[in-house]
C-alpha cells in the first residue's frame, strides 16, 4: 500500500466517524502445544490450519503501520509454534513508528536459546506476555494441563534472569477457582522482578462456554480483594508497582466518567484464516471481513467501514438506555461495560456485560473509613 492510498483510507475512516487502527492483534497461527479448557479460539485441537505465511503477515503489518498503528500484538494459538515466528517478531520490532510489539505466549516453549536471542536483540519496544492462571501448579494446570505450570514458570524465570523481567507481562484469567491466589501471585512475581501482571475476567466463549465447571469470580471474592487492598499497605504498594487487576482498577476509577469505553474500532483482530473483526472481544460473524490477506487494503477497509460504522453509536445508546445502569453509582465509569462481552454472553449488544454484578459490587463497596 502506498502513502497516497494510506491517506485516502485514513480520510475515509475519519469521515465515517471511526478511528484508524492503533493496536491490531494478529493471530499468526491457530496451532498450540496445549489444550486449555478456557481457550476462546479453540486452539490446539485435532484440526490443523496452516500458519499465516511470513510475507502475508509482513504486508499486513506494514499496512497497519501506514494507517497509523503504534502497537502490534502477535498471538495464537501459541505463536512460538509458527515456523517463522522469530522472523515475524524481528520484522515487527524493527519497523519505525511501532512503539510496542507484544508477543503473547503460554511460556512453555521458552528455552535458554530463545530467551537469549530475545535478550540479545535489544528491542526496547518488545513486550513478552506470558499466561499464568494461578500461583500454584494445581490451580494453573487445572486450566492448562498437567505440567504446564512448571514449564511456564521456568520460561518466566529464564526471562527475568536474562534481564527481560521489566518487559515481561503476566496475563491472568480470573475465575472462581483461582481468584483467591491473586495476592500470592502478585508477591512472587514482584519478588522475581516481573514488570507487570494484568488480569482479565474469564470470557464464556469457545471451550469455556462448553465447560459448566468454569465460572466468573463471585462478588464475595471481589469484596475480599477490595478489603485486602484497603487494609494491607504492603499489598497495595506491591500492586501499584506491577498490578493491573480489573476490580481494583474499577475501584480507582469509579467516580471518573469513561471517555472512550469501547476500543473495538481502533484495535482490530485478524484470525489465522484471514478473517478480520473489530476487536478481540467481537469475533462476531455479522462484523467479519473475510480473506483480508488476499485483498487490497482499500477494499478491506471500505467493507469494514460499512459494517462497523454502527458500533460507536450502538455503544453510546447502551450507556444511555440500559436500565441496569440507572441506579448504579459507577454508571458513568462503566457505561454498561464492554459491548463485546455483552454480545458474547447474551447475543445482544444492547445488554449489560456478564461482569455487571462484579462491577456493582466494586462501585457500591465502601472502605471502613470511606477513604476510597
């Protein structure tokens, strides 16, 4: 795509009232060496699809950068199963203008050789996101398979020992079974020198939708963590250093109106089969743009705009019309929550998201001295 075409597409996007892509996520392969119970894209199963060719990925990444992208996320499946994953990563990290390249991995394939290669590259814009679902093997392995905690923890230790701790982010999926381990996990990661832990609540989609044993944390569990945050100075200081836990961020922002609640316009998600969606939370066929690796960029985004132009307006209507929000003290901050989660949980964007009860628990919680 030449600069003139990029400018035309940017202008078309802005005229439609949307935003140019800022942080796209590319699923470079659906292959995975694990078979996790909560996997949304259903990776690691018996049906194999070819990984995206290197050249196709390079062209797509350059297109996004020309359109103004500042971040790229490389995900899977397990990206390290892609035969050219390192070439893809190096290519991305050396593109001028990309401030952040995130490699999402389950950590089990990280070896001394791989970690030393990453460390010797000197890429300051590289972030390595490793999934960890608990502070203990029993909890983590319940979701990701026997032995996966030991291998993932070994990969994390290799990263910190190689000087990449500050560039390592731990991704934690909150469930009813592992939520209570967050304080313990926060401590061991801080002691190890990991740069950040970010939690996201279980999404009831993919394999998780078929597993009745998996559920979101309970309101009482959330209250317990709020009390811990309020009453434990050491925990609070540790959290401020490296933590980003959903309910604690809601607590800190509950009186602040949400300026842009939905990021689904500037963070498109492309699957390995070439289907592009508005964001990772909205892999809905209604909004699917097919075969993007084999079509001109102007054609792809022209179709995307025709399908996605309704999304900001729909999101605005949600915030104004949802009856569940009327009496909620955090309604201005939450604005109905994530529209993609609502769509996934209920099949209807004009509903509250599935974490509504947890959000209300946070917004209505009062510290003993009302200091928070």
